[in-house]
């Protein structure tokens, strides 16, 4: 939800990670913060549009056979019109924007299937500001929930 809270019109969020890693769950949190409801994976329809404080466009490229198909979906139109664009299986889109973009990779962490290592990279000045706000939210939440405890499971990496 913190990503949604800091989102801005024209933001692109690229999600990478295997099946079951939480890409759609992350999108649901972003959407909830934007006032969007009933977000589910658009695997079979490719793109779902959701009305909210900022319109959310949710794309799932899992079923595409080539990057050429992804490049023809006209994502730039959504971005130019001030939507927040979230793209699951973003590695199948070979021409994503290089500004106002968060690139998020979700992997299983260790042996525990329910643990995740999430890497977030900001592309562009506005995305960097968003990432700083997200980082502040995480630090604040960690301190509140853990009583300022710095155990091995509470490491944040820049």
C-alpha cells in the first residue's frame, strides 16, 4: 500500500518474479491505496483498467509469446494519460520507459517458501522520490513493529 500511497500519474511499475511470488498481491495493495477494488490477475485478458484516485492499469504479460506482442499493447498511451501502470512479467516488455519507473524483482528468500527478497530500483527523479518515501515508510513500520530491534531478519538494503 505504501507504493500506492506515494504513486503519481504516469508512474510505471515493472514486476518480475516467478509464479506465486506475490506480484498480484503487491498490485492489490497498490490499488487499495489508490482506491481501486477487486483487483485480480488479468492473465487471460492481458490488461485490466481500474478507476481510483489515480487510474490503475494492471497488465499481465505471462501468456505472451514474444516481446513484439508486448510492445504493441500501447502502454505509453496509459502512461501519457496519467495512469499508474503495473506490469506483471515485465521482462517480456522489451521497451519499458526509463523514467518515472519502479523496477521490482520478487524472489523466494532462503528455504522458506513464504519469505521474499524484494529488490526495488528507481528509474528517474520522480521514482527516486517515491522510493525514498517507501524506504521511510518501511523504516518507520519496522521500528514500530519491532520496538527498534535490529535482528538478522530486519535488514533493509539501499
